[in-house]
C-alpha cells in the first residue's frame, strides 16, 4: 500500500524511532510511544467497526485528557474528519456545530454529557463517553478493542482531516477545513522556527480543541518524539507544580495565563530551573509583561507565534533573541509563509503604513466547510485575508495593530485598543487591562478601559486617566476607566471584548 504524508502516519514513525520513550502523561497514566500507537490503532478499529470511515465527521467535546488525544489520532488514521468542539459552548451552540459539520459521531466527556445529549440529534449515531453513562459507549471499551493492527486506508495529503470551528465573535462560527498538507507544513514551521526537539518535556495546559495547543505544540511534539504532559486546564498553580515535578522544559501560554503565572503566590517558591523554552500567542503580549518574564525567567528562550485558525495556525514568528529588541512585534513571516500588508483595494502598502495582514502559504486551510462564498472572499487574489490590521517595518517585522472589528472610531479618529493597553500596563498597580469602544452620542465611540488591579495595588479611575493623559493623545485617552475583578476570557485565554462592550455599553 502506498501511503501519503498524512496526520495518521506521524505517530507510527515516532513509535518506530522511540518505542520505549514516554509519549504522553495524563494524571497517573504514562504511556510510551509504542503503547500509544497500539491504543490509537485499537480505537480506530473500534470506530471502524461502528461504521466510522473516511470522510465521516466525528466530533470530540471534552476538556484535555488522554481520550481526546487518542480519538483525534484514531480518526486521522481512518481518514475521518475530526471536529473538536469548545467545551464552554451551550447545547444550542454545540448543536449548530454538529449539524453544520454533518457529524455522525460524538465523543463527550461525562461531565459535559447533559449538554452533549441535548445537542446531539438523530444523525449522531455513534456516541461515546469519557467515563460512563447509560446509552453511551465508554471510550475505555474502544481503547481496549481486540484488533491492534493499523487500519488500511488510503489518505491523500489534501484530503480534509479536521474541521476546526472559529470563535464566532460576530456571527455563527465558521468551520476551517484543514488537510494533512496544511497541518504538516505548519508543523515543520513550528519545529524549525520554534527550535523544537525530541528531548523536550512539554506541558499542554490550554484547550486541545483550539488550534494553538493542538497544532503548534501537541502534535508537533508527538511528530518529533517529545514527552507530552497533558493537563485538564490552565490553572496557574498546577502548571507551576507540573513544571517542577516533571522537570518540564517547554511551555505555551497566552499572555493572560503568563500573567496569571507571574502573579501566582507559588511562582517564586517553585523550582522552574528546568524550563528552557516559552511560547505565547492567541493575543498580543503587553510589553511590560515581556520585560517581567525576561527578568524573572532569564534562562527561558521566549517565542511569539502569531496567526489564525485558518493558517493552521502559525503565520509569523518572533524569536527569543528579538523579544526585547523588537518589543511588541509579531516577528517576520514564518518558514513556509509569505506575509504582506494591503490597503482596502488589496494593493500592497509601503513599510510603516497600516493595512490588512494577508498571507500566502501551504499552511492555509482548504476553505470554510460548506461556505464557498466566504472562502472565495477571504482568499481573493490568492492571499488569505486575516481581518487583522498591521504594519510592517523596513526589515520585514510585523506589528499587529488590532482586529479590524476592535478598532475604535472616536471623534473621527481611529484608536487601536492595543496601543492604549500598552500604556496602561506601565502603571505599577495594574495586573490586566482591556480597551474597547462603547457607543457615545458625542464621540460616536468612547474609549473605555476595563482594569484588573494587582493584589495590593491602588489607583483611582481619575488618577489612572491622568497617568494616561501624560503619555497619550487626548483622543486616545480613555473617557472612562472601570475596575473589574477579572476580564472575561474564552478557554484559550483571549479576552472577550464583545462581552465588555455589551456590559459597559
């Protein structure tokens, strides 16, 4: 049989190179590459026996765990299309993803079963549960299936292998359709530009339903033969204890979680000396936080990965030797990516001019599932249009200004919330901040800041506005500052500015 270079092949190759090496750690479970490979085969054959085959959509609705990893890889071996679902969604939202993708199978975590059961219609004929529940087959039975041979399925590298739904901040979520070609070319970029090695001991704490943790770190880690420690969630105390207990060398977190680690009372008590590589992405890291990470973790080489789900997801990378010399930059186009800035007519703009960020790359998705019109629009001219605004300097370094939809129109001027946030973070009392616009009869949109104070930090709204006024133009200075206990975030750590606009508008 002639095999293509598909996702299902990667684990088999790592198992051949490193059979006895620990592949995954989840709680008390430690599984070698050889054992993980067999478990994936057993699960794939169990699913095939239940009618799951090439091209079928199969959803996984779960927090991070061993079963998520195994099922995702088993589906890839069958050429089935995995559909990871955000575990924070309600029944109506889950039902939309199941119906839109045409899923005929669903694996749900026991704790999420009430939502899953309410969402799954009659088309979902194969139903599994991580745990136990009446009417749902236990995942453990699939993983113990008696046939451990590798399924014999021809899978082309351009066959759809996953539909990953975007966050849907403005409308219904869209399904980014990814192939083995797009994913593996992206993995190569991550491995090379991210300096990833088989000696790495990685902590995976962010949601695996999200492209950053799954496709920038977990699957590249399995591809290269690293040891992968899976945590059920991104609790800062647990992450710090895991780094110490497992002598972890590598960690990815979005900026909000890095801030949580720095502020955690056990940060200075834990032995973090094994940590050598740190990564951030999903949103922009405040410059003041970058400086603090460099000061408190001086031996950690820090990388910024910027991109979108539709790019599988990495598009640009800022390396560790550039973090403090290119403060605030998202880096340069990654190994397998071309990036440019264009105006509203899709014409390239010169260095220093703000425009939309567009990419051309084998990383790019095949298109949006069942949405050819939107696919054609975002790929107009052969370039993927990100919806992000950015500026590129003469050396090719990209700075992300803001999402197009987050740009604030105040008094006839454009205000980038990110620029204002950077100045807010300079105040010693501030732990986190988010800047957004709310409707205003005079200004059209009034610049507003939601601020979380550090423990023991004290500043009034008037004092903070005065502090900002000294460093920002009047039209950029917030008209209002509100103090909150926490910022609303999704499971991948992105601040949900739409919720802030709704709450304070």
